[in-house]
C-alpha cells in the first residue's frame, strides 16, 4: 500500500474527474471508479491508503459500500464524501463505521490537505 494512493468512488463522472485532477495535482496517486462493484475490483489491484466514497451511490447502500471497501482494501481508511451538511455527514459516518468524512463543498485543495492529515494521523 502506497501512503499517497486514493481510490475515488463517485457515480457522477464530472465530479469524479474534478476530484481526480485536483488530487493528482496535489501529489496523490489516484484512481476513480463510478460503481461500488468497480471499487471492489480496483481496490484489490490498486491497494489504496484511502477510499473516498460518495454517500449516494446508486448501486449499493452506504453501509454496503463501506463493507465492500473494507473487504477489498482492509488497511485503507474509508472516507465518506457528500454534498450533505457536515453535521448530517458526521452522524452517518459514525453510524456506518467510516474513518472520516469530507464535504463536496470543500475546495479540491482543502480535500487534499484533509486527506494528507488523515494519512498522518
């Protein structure tokens, strides 16, 4: 597992591309997928340090997506990612057993900084 590898899971291709580009620019090695099924495959190949998962994936529930991520990348930190307000996202992350959460309203620079902080913790 490389310390700077991030697997981004988002069903919205434009959002996925935006986050991927920003994280690559910030020095991360990034892969992106648009389904939870693809996440399971790519996580096994890529060995990410962080799996950044959109909360509203159409192919699986958030709870199931986290379970799939934990099985496919057992040492990775699982971080929920959504446009929801922080208080709601914090509660969901705690309920589902995620390691953290990020808001889509944050700049890509801030997202990169927060992910680096999570890796150092």
